[in-house]
């Protein structure tokens, strides 16, 4: 039995990046999963990778920002596996870099819909089930961009700041129920969403500058975020609630600098 032996988890944004890494790690640690994503090919590949490694995962295609889809993910987990113990509301979009005077209302709505309303919907629908059974762990993916400026564009940063507040306020809302809610704030992580940045830097021959503003002087990998998600999902974090954890190589712990201080 692994650290999640006997537990059932739902992971959104599971078709690539952090969601895929988390899904694979959860399965390796004994969880049975519903993995969800808008990208059918990606999420089916994630489920196949889990199955090939001996795990159990049900793939679903849907929009993590739409209530019908999110309710369906939770209902599927309960229908197939009988319960729901863990949700990692991870799906998100960056919106790209758009000058603030060129940002439209629709641009903001879509980012907030997926990045902030999506986690709320996961809390709403999974939380009901978890309260009934007196236990559960909900993990939200925020960002260091939700902690301070200059780590992301305005709409993205605002949405991720909202996720941190959502973790805090919903943890308080679950007073006395045994349901925990926490957030992870990744720094610069190499994923499908950030690939254009990495590709452009490498094409310019500036690989050495990637991650230069954090004390570890490198970017992170999805598996490093998945490790924190695993801890928060597991019973090892049974007294951890309403918190936001930066996993960023130290970026948010210091003022930016371009080279090591000797």
C-alpha cells in the first residue's frame, strides 16, 4: 500500500504537465483516479501511462471551468470507485502576454472561469461528498504570480491570487468537517503552458538565463509540484489546512537578482 492506498482522486488538467505528473504519482502511490482534461488525446495518454504502470485511471474529457463537466468528474469517481477522497483542481490557462489596455472582458472572463471558478466548482461538488464521509483533501494549483507582481500577466495573476484566498476561505467554510483545502504556488515550471517561453529562450541561445532569478538558478519540473500535491493529498498532511505553499526554487523568498551574490 502506498501513501494513497485505497483512496480515490480526481485530477483536472491531467492531459499534460503538472496534472499528468500528479496523476501518475498519485496512481503510483495507490490511488484510483479520474483524470480529466479538455485535450482528449492528452488525457487518454495519461490514463494509458497509468494503466501501463499497473495503476487504475478513468479518463474524462471536459471543461474544468464549466459546472456540468466538474460535477460529472466527481460523479464519475463516485460511480466507478464508490467514493471521492482527493481532488487536485489543477487545470489552468495563462492567457498569454497581452498589454493591459488591449485586454478584453472576454479575455478576463475565460481566465477567471478556468483558473478561479473551476477550483470553486471542484470544491463545491467534491466537498459535498467529502463532508458526508467526514474526510477529504482538496488541492488547488495557484502560482507565485498570485503572491506578487511580475510573475505573470494581470488577469492570470489576479486569478491565482483568488485561488489562494479561495483555499483559505473554503478551509474555514469546512469548519469541523474533516475536509482540508490547500493551495500550491508553482514558480517557473516547464510545462505545455510555459513551453513557448522556454522555446524562445533556447532559440535565442540563452538557456543559462532560465530560472536565474531564483536561488536554485533553474526552472522546476512538473514532478516537483506533484510531490507537494502528494503530500497535501496524503494523511501525512492531516493537520495542514488553509495554506498556500510556494514551490519555486526560492523565488518568492527574496528580492530578484540576476547573478549569485559572492
